[in-house]
């Protein structure tokens, strides 16, 4: 049986629902009152206490059926949090490609995340976004938005860039739009972007990424003004896929992976149904 169901809890929660955020911190106190504190992991974990006002028996059945489909505490599901459903700083605005620096998992594969609290990224708590909303993700490489060339897995929150196209460089011209020569047939086409690295002589071009403006059988012309650069002497490689030295950013709308953390109690009075408090807890590794 699948332990996670790609289904969102969409029933309206009545006013008075609460949520909280916590960290798993171990605290040991000495006899003198000193404390030793350690984070078991650096991830925030969210909890909710919900209840439903169900004015018709059929509405109560919706809650009951959903609870049973999840086998109570067993199966995870999606929950949309009204105050934190976007990678934007306020948690609600439309996401932007510059919202968050994504975590690099491997060559060409990046994880959607959201950082909290402000300050240097390395010191900010991070939530891994496993359940982005389909069609909402936006991505940029080195500050330039990429509308194509990648795919999103909405069940893991991982972004996979298209297979890398690469070719060793044999020459680069000094020009308003540099011409990169490969000495033989290359795999690139106009409209793609390439990252240039490892060049000797014309070292100013290393680390730059630019759009391909035109191409011939053995060359590409890129949007880099190399007229004032040093003279190319040897080496270098062009790559289409983001390199480990490049910053990949992105944003999305997202659900949170959760499970029930309590039983389900229904209170009935004629046609009116209410539930007792239903505890729901975030899954840190669904």
C-alpha cells in the first residue's frame, strides 16, 4: 500500500483552527543550571489542530471517507497552508524565479526549497518543498529566467534540466559577439545558452553564460562582447546544463506533505455535524 497519496485535503476548515511551528531540539541541563542544546535536525516541522463545521450529513461523510482513505495515521496527503503556500517572502504572493537558491542534488538535478527567518542563507532554516503545485514553478540560472530546458517532478519537488550538451573549444574570436570555434561539428542550436569555462588566454570569458545568436557547422556566435578580452590560447569547454559554479534559483506554489496524528471524532445533533479537534503533522521525509 502506498504510504503517500497525491491528494489534497480541500474541505473547508472552520474558524478557530490553529497551527504551530517547532524544531526538534534536545536540551540537557546540568545540576548548576547550565544548558547544552543540540538540534537533532535543522528542519522546521509544522502542526495543525483543525475542526470542521459540517451542516449536512453528506459533508460529514466527506471527512469520514477522506480519513478512511488515508487509513487514519498511515498515509500521507497534501495540505495547502493559506499563510505559507508560496516561495515568496510573504508566503502568499506569486512566486518568482529569484525567490530561493535551489539545492543541487547532482549534475542537472535541483531541489525546490524555502528558507525562513532572513539573514545569510547558510544560517536560515530550510524547508524542502516536496509537493509543488503543477504549473507554478519558475526557474533562473545565473539570474536569467529559463522558461524551457527543464522539467519538474511534482511528487518530489525536484527540477531536472535537459541532458547536458558539451563540446571542447578550439578558438574564440575577439568581437562584439564572440564566435566560439569547436574545430568540428557541435550539438548546439540558436536559442540555447552555453556556459564557458576552462579557457586559457581569454580568461575573462570563463564562468560566463550567454545565448547562442547563430551557428555554423563548427562555430556558434554568442552574446558576449569579447573585444577587450585577452587573446585565446587554448582549452575550454561549452556546456548547456547548469554548472556547479552557477547559482540556480526558483520559486513555486506548494502544498505540504502531512498525515493525521489523531483519531476522528464526529459530533452529531440533528442535521448538524461537527468534528472534535483533528491533529495533523507535517512529514519531513514523505
